[in-house]
C-alpha cells in the first residue's frame, strides 16, 4: 500500500509539474522566446542610446550658442575642445573680438571669418589640423599673440612677420626652415619653434632686439648663429639637437638666466663642463676668447662704463687708484643691500683693505644679476618690455599692482595709472599704488621678512629687496603660459 500510494503521488507530481517530456514544453518555443527578449532589449538599448546622443547634441548646441552669445558681449571667444571641423559663428557678429581660442578642435584651415576680427590681439589655434596660414591674416594688425602649435604646418609664410607679434608659438609642426623675413618682427619677445625639423637657424634672428625667450629644442640644428649673442635673451633652449659648439661670443649674453643644452654632442664646452651649469659654461667661453686674443685668463667683469656710461672716470676718479682717499664713489649701502643710487653717492670706506676693487666689482655684478632676475620675472609674467632703468619703471607701483593681479585677480582693486593729460603720477598716488601692492602681497601670503619697504620702491633704494618680494609673490603661484598683457 505504501508503494502504491507513493506511485500515485509520483504520477500526480509529474502531471502537475510537466517536465521536458511533458506536453507543455518545446525547445524551439523557448529559443524563440529568448531571441525575442534579446531583440527587444537590444532595440530598447539602441533607442535609449540614440535619445542620449540626441540629448547630448542638444546640450552641446545650446552650450555652443551660449559661448557665441557670450563672445558677442565680452569680446572673448572660447570654443576650445569642441571637436569642430568648421567655424560655427557665421550667424553672430563677432567683429569686436579681441581674444579667440579655437584650440583642441579639428580645423583644417584658419577660419576666414576670424581673419576679419580687426581688433584681435590673441589667437590660439593649438592642436588642430591646420596646414597653412592664409595671407588674410595680415588684416589682424593688432595681433600680438598667436599659438599654432601641434598642427601640420610645413612653412611659416613671410607675410606673418608683417604683424606686431610679441609671442609666436609654432612647436610640434613639420617646419624645415624659418624665413629670413623673421628679422622684421622687431617686437617679438618669445619664439618657440621646438619639435620641428629645422636644419638652420637664420642669422636674421639676431635682429629681434626684444627677444627674451627662444626655444629651438628638438630640431636638426648643427650650429648656432653667432648673431644671437647680441640679443637680450633670458632663456635659451637648444636641447635635443646636433650642436657641438657654443660660439664664444655667447659670453656677451649678460641677461641670460637659463640655458638648456642637454642631449647634444657637445665638444666646446666639453660635456662635463656643460653639466656644471651656466656659470662654468660662461667661464669656459671667456677663457677661450682670452686664449684666442692671447690675453691672460680673466673674468669678463663689467666695467664702470657699463654701469655709468655718462660718467667720465679720469685719472682723479679714484678707480684703480692705490690712494686711500680715492675710492669707488658710485654706490651706497642701504638696508644691508648694495644698491645703486641716482642721487647722492656715499663713498665706501677705505678702512677695509681686504675689500678690494675686484670684490667691489663682483658685488656690483651680483646686483646686476639680481636686477636682471627681477626684470625677467616681471617681463616673462606680464609679457611687457621694461625700459633699461628698472627702478624708474617700478617707482609708480603700476606694474607691480598689475603683477599682483596677474597672480591673484582683483587682489589690487584700484590702481592709479597715468593718462595722456597727466603722464606722470603724483607722489601721493605712487605711494598708494605701492602700499596697495604690499598689502596685496601680505594678504596673498608673502612672509613678512620677504616684504620690502615702500621707500625701496618709491625712492629706487633697494631693488634687491624688491626682487626678493617679487620672487616670493611669484612662488605663491605656479608659472602659467600667459598671453600678452594690455599694460
């Protein structure tokens, strides 16, 4: 009976839950069902992706329109990184644009419409697919900054140098030469032609009397033109070339702060001297010149005529004299710094026999280097060209206030500036500018012991202290590529 009941139970269970052999299950039907479900899911996914893509396109179009509308109002056009293949602003009046950023797109030409932006000062075409620069670019007679790095240029057209360029960046292209007409770019301060295939640097580069930074890294250069020795270069990078010799005339590059020459088969100076840095390189070049001229090896120290060209140092001037009553009287010691003074001059004491003329000259040279570094810091950040008298240029505080605002926008909210009607500020306004600059430095975090005093700036008495303050201010912010300032 037990087995009988068990058998009935088993049959009932089998009937109530049909298995593979039951009448309600079919392999074909199950496969069709699965296929249908997959197709429905795949179709739904495609439809959703299509909707998302359309939504993104709609947002992108709205964002693009908003950028173009903003450019109409502000004069600053920013279309960077939008994968554009053609210029999208045909229906907008952008003729008052002063800055245009079309970098990181897929443009194959410089848009003709951009060449009609007469007031344009800055044009960024970095990382596109541009193969040539059209002649229509000569319409941009206000253009001072252009970046066409990472494109497909094979030549730099001659007409490009009819523009008032201060910054020209054409790295990572396919250039094989630089035209001689580059010598016409008298206002050019920064030239970057690195990562190309240039074989010869034309001597006309030596005519660029405003050039501060030259980058010719990673080309096919075998020699450097001697004409570069006459330039006020602060930074020179000719690394990753095939250069074997630095011309001895380069010892005259007195403003040079950075020289980068690694990955060259250097023979003169030898590689082991090049590794020691700029001071040893220049000492080697000076020794080479002395040997060629059959003179004793001496440091190429500046003469007093270099510092005070209008001063007539006759036999009674005290310079080079062994008479204890006649000493160098062109400097004065203020606040622990050896500083130039255009006014009264205090004679150095003759009671220190160890303080020889050579040491005095070395101190003067050290101060010149510090002032050169101060000039470099300001010029490289603001892209301006300071006059020879750095102290007079900084005395009214205008440049220093602009420098503080460059590091931190609006840190100096009010700056007194000269006008055509009043070309020179009153001393009260100069003092307010200087005090505003020093207050901004304090707020931005410059340590108290790095701050100069107002009279260091206003009376040009202590440019080395001013240099310490400026360096501390710049150390608060990492160096950023800057466009030309409208100072």
